[in-house]
C-alpha cells in the first residue's frame, strides 16, 4: 500500500485468499461463446477451476470471477492444448481432464 503501490495497475481479478492458484490458461473463444475471452485458473486448495472473464478496458483488462468446474480434488497444470481444449490435471486423483467447447 501507500507510495509503494503508486502507479501499479489494479488487479484484473481477485481470487480466494490462500486458495493457491496452481495453473492458468488464457482462452480467446476456444471454449465457445459462453466462456469467450477468459483466464481459466486452477485453485489447488478449493478444488475449483475458475473462469475469469476478461473485458478490455482501454489498454488494460477487467475481470469477473465465476466457477467453471468444482469438485476436482487438487487441480494443477491448467493448459490450453493445440486442439483448443483445456487440460486440467488432478494431482490427487492422477487424472487429466479435457474440456472443450464442442
């Protein structure tokens, strides 16, 4: 806070405290119009994958956080694959999930 933060841009979105963001992928329509342009974020401690809808506001972005997938024990390694799908690893279960818009 204070003068240390002078000139620092505001965060695009605020995630849950201590949830441990464990992976992020940026999508620009690959998951269809319902998701649109968004950051897909895994939160380790909550077992959640969040969608941060990104809206351009001049030279920066603003974001709105909403749950995308709940119930994955410990999501890690959220990646956008070459096929346009999102791949999410579940560290606890040893499973990789593939999420696509089609």
